[in-house]
C-alpha cells in the first residue's frame, strides 16, 4: 500500500491532499518499524512528499530526515 501511495504522490494535488489530511506524521512514524519492505518504500513516499515545501517542513519538524539518515546508515553498515 505504501508503494502505491508513493505512485499517487507523484502528482502535486495528491501531495497537498495528504498534507491537509495530516498523513505525513503517520508516514514518518512508519520509519520506526522494522519490517524491511515497509522501510524500503516509506523513504520513497517521503521523498515524493518533500517535493512540496510545506510538506518538507513538516517532515523536518517530525525529525523525519534524521530517521531516514539513520535508516540509510544502518543499511550501509549491513553490506
């Protein structure tokens, strides 16, 4: 489902709809889970959200950038 959401968010009006529906905090919270397929898709969805400046501000306020960075470091160390 998260992957499909990422495809939908390629369109600007869907990004603003997700932001107005307060969906970004829920997506950032998914970065705390450990299910690998979910952790592959959530950063891609947040990347699409970040195309919108207001959504990027929300992601930054929720510490989403740090969570994604931590996830990337964890993946890099496991190679």
